[in-house]
């Protein structure tokens, strides 16, 4: 099954890359209230069903793909 993970800094956590992007957009004439930089991770996982695939990917997130202290993540299972 195909899984997509969206990882973002938690609210209140310093995001220097997001601040740089927000500032650069302002200099280009695009006013934004806030910019946050995250990452998208696409995976192919073997699992019996959607629930098992989601549980497996969430375990991957907790152990490696995201830092649960400072980042939140969303898992979407496709297929």
C-alpha cells in the first residue's frame, strides 16, 4: 500500500526555514501571515489492510520519520 506522511513543526516551535520563506515572500510582494516548512514522505508498505498499514507507518513516524516532541504528522494510506 502507498502511504504519504506530512510532517510539520508543532505550533509554537521555532521554524527558521518558515521564517526565511515568509520574509522572502514579503520581499517579493506576497504578504503572508505565517509560513511553516514541513516535509512529505511517500512510502510503499506491505500490510494486510489500511488499518495495519496506518499503524505501521505511525510506528515509523514515532521512531524515525518525525520528532514527536517538536513535530506533528499526518498519515494518509492510499490503495
